[in-house]
């Protein structure tokens, strides 16, 4: 009896300890979330401030309105936004195709230079991309793809090295049993059909991941975009364009508009993540082969 | 429905490992051929070369008279069942089976008929809308077979299709494959490491070892007339007992002298020895466990042995015994032949006498391990 009581007490004690540690963890997580959200809320509130366009010492606007958003339309912002959107979409499509083909090839085919190629790309990837900036500018300038024509030039820059981003998806493809490929090929599928009828549906989370990263790269790029557009407003993306509004001579007039631009920039990315995140969750390979 | 012909087929991997040496085989239309051998003997590799999943290093593979060396698997008109089923996990059973038909751009109503027909034969109709992960191992294997069935292909390849199933299910599926074969009436190549499957399924068996063909023959041939020691030991369970002994020729008669006993090689085997003009000398004598009987007492024909392990298998006992020089033998004794007293005497350490007749003996050359009379 006493023994039973003892174990009962111990059981209760463990439950209490669990509850306390859970509470502490949740408090910590909430604090972190709040800290993380403050800048976003801050920007949103600033963008809705109507009474002044410069930086002020308070957070909540005294007069609310969409004036800043309307004002955006009369600036270069729509042009920048369009530039960015085109670059991001085209890059997302091309880079996804290249990365997935590359990964499939490296995962499924065995050819002579496969290992050396992978090692070469690994080493190449250790150098920061910025190192290529000067020579890239020369090349693009000769091709007439700088300043006002920066959009195609930048797409070229973003897409060119995308084959090197194969690691994650190749790793995922490696986990899909090869016998599925073989079964499909015996069933009459070409290599391409194997890829898009068997491998890609099974690798959905990785395909989504690849699309997202391919989209996000150009969407948030600053360094290359600034360098290749060289101060010509027509060739800028949003990051470069908006950044100009923070120059000392412009910040007084454009600060709240800058915030509004920031919010508008965040919208498509937020939507994209919300739509695609559910694919992150589920693995789909169950039941393929014995196990 | 087609013949398959392999001529001097070789497989050499990049690292210079030779997986298959000079494989020659003619498979007739509608024949069921089983490749059997221990793991790493090249049987799967050979099958995969027929399927087109593995490059053929040398030699030619012909299907229906056409050399297919350079054809992609999809152009060879073959169907294949894999050991691990290889079902497409994101598709329902119906879509899995219909996959190849859709690639052929068949009309959906034809596909529907074919799939439901195959499902009915295999007894998986009620699972057609399920995903593979919701099926048991046996059901998955049926789906895999169904997927191969609907293709009406020239050759049906099976790569260890039953190895992943438990023993009971394996026996059941084996019987179903025999039935399936009668229904499909096409050419089968079946790979297994299990000699029971090979014996029960094959019209002809190809026994392989280290990339070489050891023997090709009907189940009866390979069982009764093994060409070499490897085949003799590989086919049959428990495996054949091998005794190193002397074959003595005395006039017209042959005797073997294992462990002090003297047994005449009479009947057919004696005749064959005479015909082959075998001189006698040291041989490897092979006797199957079921051909050894317990002798009542010591005598000229009896070999004294000590019982080590007595395995009760139900209908029979497997007696593991060893002779005076430590050679281990297995004796299969039907339980029904023994009365209670005899059974009680079969305890570990018991001294027994065993014997066998001339007609059950196999003789192998100790050097080449070749059968002396076949």
C-alpha cells in the first residue's frame, strides 16, 4: 500500500514538473514571437500613418488612412514591383526546372565525371557569389543588359548558377527507391515521364521548397540588383528602389511610403508561403516498397 | 509470348568485377525458366539485362528473334515484378495497374475492363481505390503482379517476387503463380534463391554460381542427375550429404567403403559406372538425407554414427549425426516408420547405424567436383 502511494506521489510529482516546464517553454516562445513580430507590426502601423511622412517618436498613428499606398502609385514603385515580380517568376520557373533536372540526373544516372562534378560544385559554392560581381557587370554591359535593361541581365545572373543548388532535392530523390524508376521504365515510361509522373509527385515537399527558394532569391536581392541597375530607376527592383527613399534627402518625404512599400512587398510572399506550407508537412513515400 | 535467347552474355562492372560470365540460354516460347542460386551469383543481374535495366557488357539478348541490346526497357515489351513490389505510392491500386496502359494511350474504357479483370483474377477488386500503403505485403505483391499482367507483354520477368512474404503466404502465392502462369500462357523468367520455388515453378531451372551457369535442366534432371557437387548440394533440402570415400572396383562390381562399411553400387548406377569405365579411387559420395535409412544393427552395410541433434519436423525427423571421423550427416526418417520405443531411443549421444542403397548414390570427382556418371 505504502509502495503504491509512493509511486502515485512520484507520478503526480512528474506531472507537476512537466506542467511547469511546459509553461516556462511556452512563455519563452511567446516572448520570442512578440519580439520577432514587433518590426512587422511597426512597419504596418507606420504605413497607415497619414498625419506626417517622416520618422516620429511614437508607434500608433494619430490619423489612419491609405494615403501612403495611393501615393506609391504615382512613383516608380509600380515599375520596380513589376521588375521584381517578372524576375522572381521567371527565375522561379527556370531555376526550379534546372535544379530538379540536375538533382534527378545526379541521383539516378551514373556517368564518368559525376563525382568530380559534384565535388567541383561543392568547392565552387564555397566562394561568395559577390566575387563575380565585377566581371558579371562587364559581361552584362557588353551584352547591353545593365541599367534600364537590368531585368533580363539579372534573370541571367540568378538562373546561371542554379544548377549548384541541387543538394537538398538530390538528397530527397536519393531516398525514393530506384526500383520505382525501374518499374515505371519497364511499364513503358521514358526518363522524362519517370521524372514528372513518379518522382516529382513523390517529392512534392522538395519541389515546393525549390520553387520557394527560387522565388525568394530574386525577390529579396539587393546587392546584384543595385549593382547591375547602376542607379537607373527603370532597372531597379523593389529592394533597391525602396532603399533609395531612405537616403537623407528623401527620408523626410518618403519614410511612411517606404513602410507602405515594404508591406506591399511582403504580401505575395506571405500568400505564397501560406498556400504552400501544407505541402511541407506530409511525407508521401509510405507503402512504395516493403516496409 | 516469345522466345528469349541469350548468347555469350557478359556483365562486367566498371570496377572490373565480372558479375556474369558467358551466359548462354535458349528460352522457348511459353516456357517457365527459373534462375536460381545463392546471393551474388548473377541471377538478378542476368534478369535485369533481359529487362534492359542493366547494360549488357558483351553478347546479345534476343526477344522473339530481335536483338534488344540497345532497346530501352519500355521498347522491349516486357513486364516485370520486383522483389520490393515497387508500387507507385502516390497512386491508387487502380492507377498503379492502369499506369502502363495509360502510357500506351489506351482508351479509358478498355483500361477499365483490363484493370477490373486483372483485379478479379488476383482477388484485389475491393482494394482498387486504396493506396499501396493501406495494403498488406501479400496484397501489394498481388498489385505488382496485376500491374505486370495487364500489359500482355511478350515476356514476364519476376525478380524474387516472394522473398518479402512470410513463409505461409509464400506457399500460397507460389501456388497462385502456377495458376497465373496457366492463365497467362506466356514466357516467364523467374529469379529466386529458394530451391523449393525453383523446383515447384520451373519447367527448366538454371542453377548459377559466381556468374557461371552450373546446370540447366528440368527439376527432375537437376535433382536426380546433378552435373556437379554444387548443384547436388544446392537442390534439395536438407542438402545432400557428402562423404569422402573410396570407390572400389572388383571385377564387374563396384563398392563404396565409407567408414568401414562396404556397400555395393548396384542397379543403374553400377551399370553407368561400368559404361563410363570408371576405375575407382577416391570419390565424393553424395547421398540425400531421405535416402539414408537407419539400420537395425551393425553389419557390413552399416555405418556407425552418433546422434547429435534430433529435429522433430512433424511428419519426419531430421537426425543430425556424425561419424567416427567427425563427418556430419543428416538423415531424414519418416516419423510413421518408427515405433514408440525407437523414437524414445533417439536421444542425443545415441549410437546408431545407417545405411543406403546403391541406386541413391551420386559420385563426384574430388578435384573437379563434376559428376562422374552424368
